[in-house]
């Protein structure tokens, strides 16, 4: 059975971001896709210290929720990352988590489907959305889209329940993501995954 992990970057387990993710989960259930919501934003997650431990050991030197989720991410077919908007960016905890999750894991993320979801009271949504999508697009992960940028508005869960277009966007996003996961599974059987070239790592003008 296909599986989607949903990360909630909010410290509030039942807030606005949670309400948006719950709306997606209802659709995943209808689509026969297994889900797991992981509460990240209320944990004490430090940022990457660029120590290089993960390059040699395949996991982060800080043995916390990042390493736990890494194992689940390797098995998953899709990843949704949800965050409240803080000062027009994703919240700091989810950024620390995503930096370490993506940097410390060497398994292939190729054609796992990604989706970012943001929740704001008023502004900063699209800037935050852009930041989160970049983890996917550097990792060969196709990004699922919807009928608007994936955002809800509110200060409380009750506000988000009144944001009917926001909730509709979440449902359409989950439907599109489900379709992509199923279609990619069939396509992998038929064609295999596309080749990935590696080896060039250009930092300077002379290519060295
Ligand atoms: C530190 C902090 C910064 C915030 N910055 C913004 C902001 O830049 N724009 C905005 O619209 N809302 C901002 N908010 C409000 C939250 O993003 C918004 O209420 C969100 O929907 C809360 O989601 P949650 O209940 O999942 O935490 C901020 C809230 C906090 C605590």
C-alpha cells in the first residue's frame, strides 16, 4: 500500500496547519493511501552543524526525530510538509528539520512525490511555499500542485474551517498527489526510473 508522510511544522498540534493536513488525510483515506502525521514543530530540533558526520555514517550526528523520520521517508511514496508562516518564512523548527533530513539522507528520493502546505493569518504565504518546495526540486521529487498555491488562512483551526477555498485546495492537492503516486508506480513498472547523471560538482569557473 502506498504511503504518504505528513510533517506538521507548527508547534500547535491542533492548529491551522493541522486542519489543512487533516483535510488532505481524508482524501488519502478515500484513495486507499496510508498516511502518518508527524508532529515536528513542538520538538526541540536544532539546525545542521555542517560536521559531515552524515556523509560517512548515513545519518545525522544528532540522533533525534530527524533520524527516526529518515527511515520512514525512505519507505514512503510521498512527503507533505506543512508549516505556519513566521515572518514571511516557514517556521524555524521545520526549516532546521528539513535541512537535516534532506542533507543527512543519501537514499534516492527520485520520484517520491512532494507537496508543501503553508498556513498564514494574512501574508508571506507564497514566499514560504517557495522555500519548502525547493527541498523537493533539488532531490528529483516531482511536486504535486492544486487549484491554488497550497495555502490556508487563519489564526485558529476554526478560522481555517471557514476558509472553504483553502480546504478545497487541500483536497484537490491530495487527489492530484494520489494520482501521481499511483501513476508513477505504474510507470516505474513499465519504463523504470529515468537515468540520473552524477559526477559534476561545479563550484568554480574552471569546473574544479
Ligand atoms: C512568531 C510568529 C510569526 C508569525 N508571522 C506571520 C506572518 O509573517 N504572516 C502571517 O500571515 N501570519 C504570521 N503568524 C501567524 C501564523 O502564521 C498563523 O496564525 C498560522 O495560520 C498559524 O498556524 P498554526 O496554527 O498551524 O501554528 C505568525 C505567528 C507567529 C507565532
